[in-house]
């Protein structure tokens, strides 16, 4: 039996088992120790399950594997399932292709504040960097080091936001350098579980990436008075290269509609809601 964790780390994953293997290896290096991992699996094949089974034998942190059949993009459904079963009151969200650096969870934990959602950033690595990535480089921490090849990638625009890979623990230095950010990334943010419950979790009416797992959450939390706090140059992560994913027009239209309704609680989330007379009422039981 495990003690109650301080953090529930939710890793959204879909196929790409070798990427997940590297991410779990990076999680295994964390300076922060009291956490659980919830793999929110949007319908991957059996190789992802195999990676998780093998990783449970290698690392001391517990790993819960949530899975449903592949019926298209339903990431938000799996994220809501993760909220439901999380044993911690504080949740950190990453994607299964983003490598957290050694102090990633420590930074999220130490910077947390009541009524705040923490926004981290990520380095967009080059195709060259990602192709040379190995389990040994992750386990040793070599992937965190920025050398001349990484700066050459950035200079040639093959890598982006390399400056976000430099950790700056001093708050005054970060302020002087104006290292703040306004937008939330679904691959790097943390918030209290009660705050997510207040907005009814993730909106499952989004059926594609790019809005529903970050912009929508940020907007609804702001309507509840939960403000953003930048973790730029803290809680660093490196994004494994893949071709850019375009935001669908349907998702953009959904987000524009949400902003016109001014509704903090989504209608299809942790609970299914029915609009009655302009108000939303819960249908079903209370979230445990």
C-alpha cells in the first residue's frame, strides 16, 4: 500500500510507447518523491501497456493505467477519468512526448498557491535532437544539457524556445528578464483538484487538440477567479519532435462559442449538465 501522494502526475498518452518509456524514465529522476503517476491512455495499442508494466518494476512510484478503446480523439475524456481517480488534491499535467527535467515536480510543488493555476513552458527540440535521444541520455540527465549543437539548432530555427530550457530559480532574475507567459500549455500545467471540479473538469465536446485541454481550462478557471502564474524557466520540459499538429476549425469554433456563453462550468465534463432556464444543473451523482 502506498501513502497518500502530494501530487498526482497525469500523463496523457496515445501510442508512441518508446516516447512514453523515455518520459517515465525522466519521471524516475525527480527530486520530488511523494507522487503517483496516472497514465491517461486515449486508446493505445498493447505496446503502451507493456511499457507501463515494465516501468512498474523499475520505478518506486505507483503507476495507474487508464484506458479506453480508440474512438478518435477523446483525450479530455481520459483526463476527466484521471481527475476522478486521483488520490492527491494537487494535479500536474504533461503529455506523453514531453520529458520533465529533474526538478520539474519540485518546482510545481514549491510554487503552488491557492487560487492559482501554474503555467509551465517547453523547449521545442529539433528533429536531430529527438532522433539521437536514448534511454541512457534520459536516465543520466544528459538530455537536460544545452550544448553548441542545440544552440545551432535554435539559430537555424530547427529548435524553438531554447531559452526556456535554462532554469532560473531566482524570482527577481526572472522578473528582470520579463520571463512571464500568459497562455497555458496542456503539456505543462498544475492546479488543485477542487478548482478543476469547480469548472466540471475538461470539456468533452472538444474532439481534437489545441484548445480544449488548455485554453478552455484557463478561460473557465479565470471565470472562477483562479488566476495564472508563470513557471517560465522553472518546471522545464523538452518536447520530443514530431510534425506540427494543426488545431481543427471545429475546436476553434467551439472555443469561440464557449467565450460567448461566459460559462465557467462546462456542460459535458466530470458531470453531465442540462441547461435549464439559463442555469446549469447537475445530472447524476456527486463526484467522490
